[in-house]
C-alpha cells in the first residue's frame, strides 16, 4: 500500500516525517500549532506545502492532517536520544524500532476526534505539536447539527431557570420561568437596563449612619483654650483629662460595603468574559452589551471605592426592608449568574462533538425526568449556554439539578461527579441519577463511538457500543459503594448511551437484553431517537421501591 506523507518538520539536525495510508482528505481548514520552540527554528511542510508560522507558532492548513481511525507512521532522523509521545491518550503511540540515528513510531487513532498533541523531546528541548483529529463519516456532521439544534432548544430553558432563580429562592421559581427560552442577549440587556435604573436611584441616597466616637483629651487641648503653644511654660499650670464625644455622618455602612462587594464581583466576572478568546469571535452587536455593562459597572465601582467592601452580611434579607437595595442586589446577582458560566468557555465546534454528546445526553435525560418531577429545587451553572446564535461550553464543568414531583419525592441528576474515598479507587462516571429516599443510583455513560468491525458484527449481530464501555459500567457498579462499613452497594444499574440509529434491530442486541438480565447495557440515543432511553428510564423509576 502506498503511503502519503502529510507532515514534515525540520528542527536543526532532526527531521520528522509523518505518513498515512488514507486518501487525501477534502478541503476543511485546520489549525497546526508548535509550542516550546522558536518558530523561526522550524521548517514545516503540510501536504507538501511549505507553511509560514506566525510569532506564536500557529498556521492554518487547508486540509485536515489527522482523521479518526488513522494509522500513522512517524519516522525521525537525528541523533539519539530522541523520543515521541502523544496526548491525551499516551497508548496511541508504539515504538517499532531504532537503528542508528533512525526511529520508527506507529500511531493508531481509534475513533478519536478532537485536539491531540505530539510531544517530541530531544537534547535541543521539547517541541509540542498540536493538531486536530477530524471525523471521517458524514454522520458526524449530521449528528453535530442535530445535537446543536436540540441543545439550543434545551440549554436556554436551563439557563433561564438558573438566572431567573438568582434573585429569589429556587422554590419560588415558577413553571413559566423554567420553560421560557430566553436568549442570553435579551437576558443580559433586560437585567442591565433594570440594574441601571436601580443604581441610578440608589447611589445618590445611600443609607448613612451617625458614628459616635469617644476619646480622652487634655483640657489645654480643647478648642477654646488659647494659646496652646505657650501654656505649658506657665508655672503651676494644671491640665486635666476631659472625655470628648464626636458625631460623624458616614455612608460606610455594612450594607453599602456589601453593595460594593457585589459590584466588584460582577466587574470581575465581566472582565473574565471580555478577555476570553471566544468572545473576540462574536459579532459587534453581541459584544456591545458586555462592553456597555463593563463601563457602567466600572463607574459604579468608582462611586463606591471609598466604602470598605463587606463580603458577608448576616440576615441581609430580614434587615433590608428597602426596595432599592433589594432590587439592586437581585439584578446584580442575576447578571453575574448569566455571565459566570461563560468564564473559561469556548465556542462549540465539530471537534467538540464527543463532549457535546455527553452534555446533550445528560440534559436530555434531565428533560425526560422533568415530565414527572416538574419542580426544580436547585440547579448549578449550565453546561452549555447560548450567546446569541452561538453555543458556548466549558469542558470539565460539573453540574447538578434537584427536582421534585407533586408528591414531594426528590430526584437528583449530576454530571461529572467524582466519588472519592471509596475502598478501591476513585470513580467519575459521566452522569448519575439518584433517588435519595431509596438510595439507588442509575449511571449513564455517554460515548460518541460505535464499534462496527466484522468481528464485532459477527459476535453481536449489528454495530453497537464498545464492550470495554460496558465493562466500565460493571466497574462503576462494583466500585461505587458507601464509604462506611459494611460498604453497601448503591448503584442500581448502568447504561452506555451511544449514537446508534436502528433502535428496532437493536432490541435483539446482547447489550440491550443484558439490561433486562443484569441491569447493565447499552442504549442508542440521538435527537429524534430517544424513545428507548425514555422507556428504560421509566422502567428504572417503576422498579424502585414505591415506584416513582
């Protein structure tokens, strides 16, 4: 098989050549980045074209370099020692042989989509090559568009719930506010206008207090005793201590100090959003709202700069009794909660599809459970948020939502929860559903990958979830137990959600039948194909003691 050289890097006495047996990919821009070395010390060729790196070591290539399931051969010429490693999965690479100044490595990307790194270490230093692994199937683009569209439907609902509840208790959040699909831009604009009115009325009439100070002064230092500078020379002059009280009018009250602290917190959040990389990619109309917000918050911060900040104010709500302060605090917190999820966020792209799929599965499961548990008791920051026509997300973020039905029963859904202090090792499944009253947990792991090789199909009859993903659920069920003796098991069962399409045929798959046998299995799940997941969730709720 003829192999095609797609990347060449010349670094001093070293040359790295990467070859693959796949055909030349279609045009789709990708970013190539080199870190750790002066870009001027490198000569880079991608698809046979000499690239010019910018001062940060970046370049844009017209075609993808690496695609999922690629088998890549990397040859390095240069004096030893010289090593090559990969991230985030170090098992991707294998050293084939070394002879003299020549080395051969093989890399296997099995279903990997997203950012990858090659770390090349030599006596000259360490060069990190950052690439993107692209999908090869048209299904990826179709699934990305469908999942993104569905998230645009789900995410605003959850965003509005969190932001709407910021100014009041979650128990007071109405069903209407939970289901209203508010645009982020509209939310920020509304809260900003209302906060501007409240602060404009509040700042000129801040609550003041009269401070009484008591001090001891000598009688010859009192105001009407003159001349002070010569009296100490008079023989026999006696000076007696006098108690002096002073009254001082000041607006440096704890309440105003807490107002300043809230304003400073909002200012820090706005600065964090405005300095993010994705924010610069938005159009000017979207940036205008944040820019205006920063200017106004900066003015408010300057107006309160003379007041010492107060972080915690005990019994704030009971002591306020002032609609101006109550309104200002409510809108300050609503704005902050609307912006906090955007700190550290990134625009959602095709390479984020595996993570986006995990988020979508979690949020879709929450939406299914909301049909029974209609009242949101508490909710943390949303995983995905709309910014105008854009979707942004923060990788690695945790999320938790607690819901209650009409009978008062509660259910808690958590994403990316870490189980620490277990008898064996710590565990971190994607999503867990937990009904605390019966102490039974359902684990859902979302994996955007399907195994469809001939060996798998001959064994299971059709494509489906990876066997290693099913085994991971077994590990979770055995490992996640109560941390106190007798370490009772708390996991009811587990499911692997995967991007399958043929739900009717999948009912004959072993991993579907295994759910009914041992409560561990796989379930296909994509937009417009969630019926099987809904069916299994109903079975989970019905099988629990008392039936939810």
